[in-house]
C-alpha cells in the first residue's frame, strides 16, 4: 500500500479561486488586461512589472481569439474565403478553390483546433478571469466532453460551478456506458452532445444530483477513476455545505425563531450555501438536512472504497503525486517497508492531486480515509 506522508501546512486552504492581482494577489482595485482579459492587476505598475512574463502569452491568446473570430465570419460568409488572407485562411485546407462543404468543414475544424488551443492557454494561466474564459469555450468543445472531463472538472470545481461539473460528469459517464455496451450510435452521441451544450449554455437544468447519486456507482460499468475522483471532491463540497447548515440549526436557528418568523430564518440560512447544487435544493434541505448529510457521507465512503479498491493503480499514483507536490525535494516515496523512486506520470493524477492539495479539508478527508483503510487491511 502506498503511504500518504504529507504534513499539510497550518494555514487553511480552500479550493475556490477568487479574483486577485496576478502580481501580488491583492483583491482591491482590480482591472483586467485589455489584451487578453485573462489576468487582472491592482495597479498599472504591477501590470508593467508583469509584462515580460505575461506579454508573450497575451499576444498568443489575442492571435488565437482573432483567428476564431475570423473562422466564425468565414463560416457565416464562405464566399469571402478565396480573398481571405488572415490566420484562419492559412490554417484551413486550400485544396478547395471554391466555397463549399470541404471549405466549411476545414473552417469548422480550424475553429475547433483554435478553441482547444486557447482553452489550454486559459487553463494554464489559472486565474479567476482566465478560467471564466475557459468555461466559455466548453460549449464549442462538447464533442470532446469525455476527453476534457478531467480538466474541465478541475476548472469548474475551482470556480464553484459544481452543478455544471456534475452534469458534465454524468453525461460523460452515460456516453462511456453506451460505448462499452456497444449500443452507442452517432445519433445517440449527437443527442448527448446537444444535451451537454444546452446545459453548458444554461438552457437546461441538467441532471438531478440528489436523486441519481444513490444508484450512480452501483450500475456497471464503473465510471473512470478521473470521474470517481471528481465525484469524491463534489461530495466533499456538498458535505461541507450541509455541515454549515446543521451547525446553524444547532446554534442560532432556535434562538432566531423566537424573534423572527420561520421564513426569515430560512432566508438567512440560504446565505450559508456555497455550492450551486445545494443552493438550488433549499426546499429539500429545510425538512431533512441532517438525514441528507448522513446519506452523503455514506455515499462518499462508498465511492471512495469502490474506486480505491477497483482502480487502485490510479489512486496509488495520485498519492505519489500528492507526496511529490507537498514534498518537492524528496526523490523517493515510502511504499510498505521499502523505498521506491518516484517517476512522474503524464496522466491526470497530477491534476487531481493539485485539487486535494489546494483544499486542506479535502486533503484531510482523503488522508483520514486512507488511514482507516490501512488499519482495516493490516
């Protein structure tokens, strides 16, 4: 068994990203970079100081965004293609001399490639502004929903978009199920993609988390380990939210109800919610908050046990990434009674390790679970 040997710093850390100055992390007097809109600064001096580092990235983002706009224009007016001399025209196939399906297909492919490229650049910047822009690219990349799920989960969790995160997770899992059962047709996949796009554009509410969570992990095939890791983090966020509500009920609610009417108390309670999913289900929480909290904790334990023992290689590698991320100077990781060298993996474990390291309580939850499992198996 790979041992998690990380001592988290005393400072409490939270997963959420908030708007801050790229240079000094100040939250006051922020303005956005006029070139790319992907970073923010608190002063012109800090913007100038960051020019050497941010300037090249800013120029690349602007170039790609201009090219995307050009692709969109040419798709709407393909007759202008032969005379177009911009970036988009150079990226598409020139073998078609007249506008037609071939050119439109090439333009759409060029636009998709450009959006994928700028999406990755926004993710690398990892600011509140850049991740907001990355989320706006997701509806246009919906055909790659299963491949993008791990990185999109990371973005959406950081930005507090837990409802959209779960909806993408659920749709990606349904696509995987249909493919593994070999009943997925092009029509079915297109319907899933359209559903995902409508959800991302907030035209539909999407999946009902509180209803389908009870059976999600018990229907084969098991979701990917990346999906399970995302679900673990989502459950943790919802549990934290509910614990605040329960604490409120135990301490203040009874006192307030003697002075205020019930509706006012419920309105006050509503301000406690951080997560979109629970904020949208206040009527459910009013009647059975503690029962729901106990149920989510049990589901979280079920998810962790299922994924940890069924997809152990993924979690062992993730634990190695956690150790390396918190202890960058160490070259070896304890495994059982011996020492094994650490070798970085190109997979998604590092992405999820960074999420657990970014949130002290999520890390502690995982650490406690691993401790219980180690004691149980010894």
